[in-house]
């Protein structure tokens, strides 16, 4: 058998307390699209970081065209021919498309930059990918999809051998996705290899040749897409069936707790209407950028609505800031735990009591006993594992950090609890605890909104599902009627047939 | 064409013209070629230092020590010249730049190797370098008659009919325009100011670039330090004190983003001329020179607020155009 | 800790062991923080020794108390500067604020105002100038460095426009008490007592109230704090206004002490004030710092400068020492932290990894 273009052998990555990757092996041949499959938290992103030189592996070897390679930086991995299209913002918004493509390796002639030849090359690259962007336009004026295309062009500009795409379709319209597929096929036709990270099956069957499945940081299987069934791959991916994973208590919904009418924020989302009852878990599903988190931000008073109404328990309310939202009994466990949810350098007690600190204080003077009591009550309720409530949050594992954030919001005694991606990036054990806990909250008549990008989570936990696409609600599906296909279809707006209207491509 | 009018440089240029016309209306002496020549000469010192400040601000930092570096190098070369009146001017100028380089490098080390925020590091060296001036001079000053003729006359002399000061400004402009636009190191500066993480990903050495901008700022301040003492024909302990704020003003008025990553050398040139025109206009229409610092502060605030508001408005309209 | 299954019994037991663990943990954390303060104490003792070696009269109680006159105005300005820096901001316009406030008091005095009115002018003008900084910073979301560089120039500029090359030298006799007087019947300067009271107040505010807790939270993570229902901008605005108020108080004291307002009043003081705060162990990146540290920083820097004065080191040369102290004070914790960071870095990475 011929030597693969890229071979990973026994790659492990340990962080204190966590084994993010355990003995993962992978082979990719030139001219093929290799899908890297796994649920959120399976270790895909860590593997991408290792391949692209962002993180060093703890163990294992990487071979490129049979030669062992090691990188100390993303730049070194690019030099040997591996380019990752990162999900993070790795562009220069104030600079031109041309410059974004050539930053770090500007073409020079006798030491001086040749703008003419760079622009010409950019035009060629963009044309070869059939992308109609002016090389001179500033990147800050481009859409998300266009930026992604520029990233691909950038990878090609350095004669890359392997392009890694990390969930590239998650924020694209159907037409943009079609275009991306075309580009991917063109890349492999040119003899390059593409590592395509995804957890969407239609996508994998559409584009990939071979696959590797990761689960909980470990290699669980590989094969050819053509000769594998969806069932086989799902079993590898999940390792258990849906109902085992989600313990959901049946709750008879109470009166309407929250009513949202035609909520609109210009340029972000439009005409959002829904009702949420006590004890109900309402799932919000959609692709990245569909506007779900943005709706929640308005609900919680972080951003302002341009139109529409919000009613709590039957009374219309104006929510101008988070403090007001809290007074109305709304709590938001935000999407980004480290940036928005927790204060890493402060201890667990201080984190948990921050939103209610003025209630705990007497004449504004802090009362330590009251704080300790809150920390003890909610910390043990959520089974936070720590060296004590005085331990700084950055000494905890991701899952326990998330528990602290949830505890912090429960301590506000909310009537409506919004959870935005509550299990993103936490280990499977903690995930199950969080799910069980959400279910218990609903049983205690708290109205819950669950925003998630994980289809199984949405289907497993929600009483009904609202699906958003490009800032609008495209479907409302009850638990009984919800199926993965239905929800995904609405999320990609395949039925509506107007998917690509905003794409200038 | 439409693009030309939208650019900040163009509007700043128009503002300068209007300002000059308005002042000229009140004071006819203002619009004489002689006076304009004086303004350009005077502004060229500010421009040279401001380029250094510009490089630092582009990376997202700030250099508050530029005026103290000028003071120290100015005093050093004035003493050097006083002791060795026969020393060739070229050597003097090179010495000024070398001293500036050393002081700037120290700033660069503090920021890049020790991770000290630029504002704090250079607030410290602002005092340190100014203190060095007194240590060096023993509290005295060097006056015009203690300076050798070539040393003192250089700023007044001209080359091919163009004032030496303006020649130097043109050379600095040309060199740094090429550096910023046509070399990788120059583009790296824009890169790390625009997106530090992304710069690291594409292999730009952020620490080295940070060091480089402070070192360059030091070299330019050194050069300007000589020009200052020669142009004003005296090296005092407080030479150029407070000029650091004028350089910040020249940059922000010229449209340079205080957050880094955006700005043009033409903008800095116009910003420097703007400050020079204001300074000169005050004396022409007989407003107390004490107004200068207040106006400079006002202009800094106004420019920063305007830059921020305009930028945000542009972003908001872009967002609206994109979705829905 | 062993695995926590469920039920109150387990968690109660876990709670006890947790308390034990937390005690040791908190203890070591406290050790870590107090290390810096202990270092300041040793340095302070060293400065005392050297000073008394230079001048045999230094340790004489009245002399010692009198020597605090030299740095109490800066000390008072350092207190709310601490708030501003813990919030993650900075204000380099304080000395210009002091100057402009003094000019306004001079104008009022020239117009025949009595001492109570002068005090009122000082407090109001100082606060207003501080508020203006905070307003620009929060309303337009501009970095505090940029805004206060502008007002550093603006405030000083307006002061010199009003003053021209003149000076205000006539103040009511009773006005002299604030900067020159002693607590009746003692040899304790009024300035020193005022500082002690304000420092106690600042310490109480920062360490014992919900206001203080939120200030630390803001400095550590503005976004999370905003998401936690705290009106972050209001707190920052309050911090800047208090900073202005302190500049106003300092202006009253200094004007009263020297009995005049001259153009170069308090030039360069922003360096001393910021140095004091940083020397006191307040992280320049925000979120960390204790009142005890800053109080120690005040006396350390103050007596150090006094000592340099004893051996006739000129003011501007003293600035060299100030500049180096600032840089070293910032560097030292950074270097210590780097050592420690190696240990905890891995822990944080684990938290970040999906």
C-alpha cells in the first residue's frame, strides 16, 4: 500500500486532569477528502490544533509524505504544507484581500514587495475558485462566507498540500455550501488532500471519500464512506442510543411564563415570536450565525431590540439591561463560558454571588456567611468538584467551570432560564449531569430555553424545538414530530428555497 | 474620485486650507511664502518624531518618551559639539541617531521582553531620560554661541534651493513610505496592530516587531533631538518637553487609529502640518501662545472621538447592508 | 475529594473536607499576596535606616510627621487611582486636573471668595474634570489612555491660558490650615489624618462592600461582569469621578500648603501617583490589589524621596529613581508570576481545551 500523504501515529494530548486526545491515529491520502467525525467535545478541534501547530502533542508522531515532522507554531505547519481554515478570526479586517492572502509571505522582488504581482496572483487564485471578490477590498467589508473563501485562497497561495476545514459549512447558506463543495472537489482533483471536520451526515456523504471517527478523545473507527452506512457511523460516533443519554422527566407545562412578539433587531434577526410555559424546555436550533444567541442577548437586555414586545407572566416588560432582566426573573448562561460566563481569576464563591451580591449585602456591606451559604447550597446542588469554594475558577475543569456558571444563575432564582450552548466543550460525564439537572429544573416549574448546536441534545431535551435560519424562525416542531431530518432541513432552509439570496457569490 | 473625497487625508487637507485661508484673512502676514516656509520647517521636526510615534501606535502601543529622548540626544550632541567643535556634522547626526536608538531599544526591551504595557514603560522612561538630561548637563544649558557654525547653521541652510529641514522631512517621508508600503517588516507592523493572533499564525515575530518600532521611534527622536537644538540654537534641560503630546495629536488628527492597525504616513504628515499651522496661526492673530497646549488637548480629544464615531458608524451601516 | 454521588449526606461530608482544603488553599493564596506587602515592609524599614543614618534628626517624631507633608497630596490621589487601575483603566490627567482646579480656586479667591467657597470650588471642579474623563471614556467607548492623554493636555492648557505668565498668590489666611495645619493640640499634620481617614474609607469600600467586589470583577472580566447585571460603565464613571474628586482634594491641600497657584504646579505628578499604586502591588492590567499595599507604597515612595531630598538630589534627577521604581515594580510581579504561571498554565489550558 502506498504511503499516505499524512499519517498520525498514536497522538495523545493531555491537559492536567483531562485527556483530550488518547492515542489517535489517522491516515490521509492525496486526492481525497477525509472526514473527521465526532460529536462536540470528541477531540476534533484539539486534533486540528495539533495538526496546525497551535498546540504540541503530548505523545505520538506526525508523518508527512513519509517524513516525520513536528511544528512549534502554526507558521511551521504551514511551511510544510498544512493549512487550517480556522474558525477563530484570523484575518486582518483593515487590510485588503490581497494582503490577507499574502500576510507573512508577501511576494518580494529585490527585497521590495511586488503589489502588482501579488494582486495578479490573488486575481488568479480567486478566479480559479470562481470567487468574485475585488482583491483590493478590505476584508472587513466581506461576508462570513467570502472571508472563508479568502482563507482557502490563502492556503492555496502557499502551495499547501493539506487543507483542514473545521466545520466550514456551519454558517453558510445552501448556495454558499454548494460553492464550497465545488472548491473542495477542485482541490482534491489537483492532488491536494482535504480534512473535513463535520458532524453532519448529508455533508459527509456528499463530499467525503474516507473518514475517521473520534469519541471522547479516542479513535473509534475509520473507513470508506461508500461502504459504510449512516447507522454504522452513528453507532461509532455516539456509542449509545439517544434515549440512554437524555434523562428527561415528563412535566405538565404550567401557565405561560414568557411571551415574545415580533422581536426584531435590525440586521440581526427579525419577527421572532414564541411562547414559553413554566416547566417547559424550549430548544432553539440553528447553524452558527442563525441569530439564536443574538435573540437571547436581547431577551437578557445586553443588546436592544428595534421592535417587538416581551411579556413576562402576562405583563409587558421593557428590558433595557441585564439588571432589569434579572429583576424580571430571567437568567442567561451565556455561550462563551470563559469570556462571558465566569471570572476565571476569582474564586467560586465570588463568581456565584456576583449577580446577587447587592441582595446578599446589608447596607452594601458584604456578609461573608450569606455568601458562603449560597456557594455551599448551589455548589453542592450542582456537584461542583473543587478544592473548596475559595478555589479560583481557573483551577477547575471546563465542566466544573460550567457548573459554577449555571449555579451562579440559579442563585438568582430565575423564572426563565436561558442556557446558551450549556454543554459546549465539556466532558461526557459532566454533560450527563448537566442534562439531568436541566430536566430537574423544568420539573421545578422553571421555564427553560435551551440553545444548542448539537442536534441530539436538542432532540433529547426539548419539549418543542424552534429552528432559526438567517435571523428568522423557519420551523416550530413539537417533541413528538421532531426528527433530525426535519430540524436540519429547517435550519438550512432547504425548503424555503431562498437560501442564497444574500450571497453575492 | 469618490474614494478620494471619502478619505480622511483629503478632508484634513481641506480643513487645513480653510484654516489657513481664515487666518490669512485676519492676518495678512500669515499667507506669505516666508511664513509658510517657516511653518514647514517648524513642522518638519514634529513630523520626524511623529513618524516614530506613528509606528508605535500602529502596533497598538504608545511612546510617551519621545520628547525626553529628543531632550537627551539634543543635549548630548550639543555637548559633544561644544567639546569637539571640529567634529563633522555627519558624525554628530549619526551620534544623535545612535543615542536615540539605544534609548528607544530600552523601551523596546521593556515592552517586548518584559511585557510591560507601553504606556507604563514609556511613562517611566519619560522621567528617566529627562532626568538623564540634567545629570548630563549638570543643570546648565548650551547656548548658540557655544555651538560650532555648521552645527547651528544646518537647519537654516538649504540644499538645491530647498531648506535642509524640509529635505530631511522629505527623506524621512520617502524612506518610511517605502518601508511601510513596500517591505515585509513594514507590513508586519500593520499586521500585529490589526490582529496579533493572526500575525503569530502567519509567522510574524511579534516581539521583534514591537522592539523594532520602539527602536525606530528612538532613532527618529534622536535625529529630531539634534534638529531641535540646532533649529532653536539652544540645548536646554527642558528642550522639547511636552512634544510627546503633539506627536500623539499629529497621529490621531491624521486619522491613525489609537487602537493600532490603521493609519497612513500621508495622514501623519498632514497632521503635523495641521499642528504647525495652528501653532503659527495663534501667534499671527495675536492669541496668547498659552492657548497652544489647550487647543492641542482639545484637538486630540476631538480627533479620537471623531475617529471612533465615524468608524463605528461605518461598521453599523456595513452590518445593515449585509443581513436581511 | 472522592466522587460525589448524590444526596445531602455526601455533600455535607464533602463540605467539611472542602472547608479544610479551602482553609489551606486560602492560606497559601494569602501568603502569596502578602509576600509583596512584606517585601514593602522590609524596604520601608531599610529606607528608614538609611534616612536616619543620613540625618540623625529623621527619626525624631515631629520631624518624621512633618516629612509626610511632602507626599500626602500624592498619597490621597493614589487612593482612587487604585480604583481606576483595578477597574482596568488608567488616568494620566490627574496632575493637570489638580493644576486646573487650583487655578479655579485662585480665580475664586481673587474674586473675594472665603475659605468654605474655595473648598467647594476645589471639590466640584476636581470631580467635574474627573467625570468628564469618565464620560468620554464610557460614552464613546474610547480607551482611557487615549482620553486622558488628551485631557492631560487640555486641562493643563486651560490652566495656562487662564494663568498666562502670572500666578495667584492671595488666599485667605484660614485656607492655609488644610495644607499647613496640625490637629489641634498635637503635632500630627491635618493632611496625614485626612489621608488616614480616606485610606480607611477606600479600603472599606474596596474590601468590604458590594461596590468593591464589583470593581474587582470589572477589572478581571468586564464582559462577564456586564452579563452578571452590573452596569459596568457606571462603575467606571464613578471611579473616574472619584479620581477627579481626589485630585480636587489634593489641589486644595497643595494650594493651601504652598499658598499659591503657579503654571508648573504639580507637573509630572501623574508618574508618582501611578508609581505609588503599582508599587503597592496593584496589577496594571486590573482586578488585583490591596489597600495595605498601596498605603505601604505611599510611605515607601514618600520617605525614599524625602531621603533623596536629604542628600540634596535635585527633583528632576529624583524622577530617574521614580521611573525606575515604576518599571521595576511592574516587572517584579510579572517575573514572579511567570515562575508561578508555569505551574498553573497547564491547569488553565486544561480548562480551555474542549
